[in-house]
């Protein structure tokens, strides 16, 4: 009996040694060895693969000269040194035509600005049908025109302003047109521009030229464009242009334009009538 017990104990000891070796070899709990790993599956947790990366965006190469080019200077600056005009146009206007309907450019004409003579609209550097404008940022200083103010008030009025506001018309003419004539010695300053324009206008009595050919203001009489052109041809060595405005469907004489070269010698304009019908009214000042 004793021998049988010893045999059982010896068998248990041998089994215990075998079990310890298996656990040591598996490196884990009994589940680790009692459950075989799936084919192709590691028993060790693998390091997760990195998240897929989007392919890098291809940057389209900038086309040559993609950047904005530098801004070109405004044309016709500083007295038009590039010769952007060829001659000068003296525009003279008639109150009876410009203000036939009591307005000029949709603004009411002012009674105290009536003149029974042709007055100055402006002196404009010109090239064909266009002209440079606003060629300099030089400020308009009306105080410098104080000595000319009496002549300007009489001969260069604004038909749509009272006398104390005429300077706004003069300022506009200087800034838009006068600043572009700095390459003409007689016009290269504010005072010179207005002095010279006054002198040119006084040399041409438009009303007298028309009267010499029996063309006088009338509300009944009409004239053909050729009659008016011939009237000026009798007194002027060069051709001028005639401009009409519309008054109730009728053509009324409102402006004439004389041309000069840069030495201020008279030259031919186109010798045409603009916006004039076959019958033109030369209306009296009302």
C-alpha cells in the first residue's frame, strides 16, 4: 500500500514539472496555450499602420509675368511733353443759343450772367476729335487772377452761376484744359493762360462778323449753314467750326470754334457745322 502511494506522488510530481514548462514556454495565461492562434494572425498586437496620406497637391507654376504690372503714369501729364495735342481751340459761346430753353447742361441759366456779346467758353489743347485733360495736379489759386477779375467777369462768365461763383467755371477750365498747355510759353502758368485767352477772344468779334453779312439775332429769321460760314470767311483768314444746340426741335446757333497752332497763329479748323440742321436760328438774348 505504501509503495502505491509513493508511485502516485511521483507521477504527480512529474506532471507538475511538465505543466510548469508549458506555461513558461507560452509566456501567458492558460488561454494562451489552450487556444491556437488563427493562421496568419500574430498573437502579439501589431503596431497599427499609419493613416493613408493624401497625395501632395501639385502647385501649378505661375505663368510668367503673373504679378500685376506697375501702373503706368497717367497720360498727358506735366504739360503734355509727349506732344499729345497739335493745336488749340478757342470756343466762344452765345447766351441766346446756349440758354434758349433757360438751361445749360440741365442747369438753370442765371439772369445776371446774360451777355449780349459772344463770351469765352474755353481754350482747349486738341488733337483731332479728342484732347488731353487734367494734365497736372497744380492747384487753382483764384487770388492770382485778382487783376484780371473784371475782364473775366465780363468776358468769361458762367451762364449757370452768379458772378461770385464764376471762379468754379474758371477753375474747371484751368484744371481740365489749361494744365495741358504748359508747353506753350504764353500759356504755361495760371495767369498767362487766362491773360492769353482773353487777348485771343478780344481779337475776334463774332457778333460783328455776322452783322457784316446781315446776320442778326432773330426769332423768325433762319440761315443756312453755308451762309454763316461765308459770313465768317469774309472776315477771317482761316476756317472755323460752328456748333448748334437743339431747342424744341430747331437748330439754334450756340457756339463757334477758332483754331490756332502752338505759336497762337490762326489755322484752319475743319470748317464744319456740328449738330446743325439745314435751317439755323440765331436767337436773341432773352
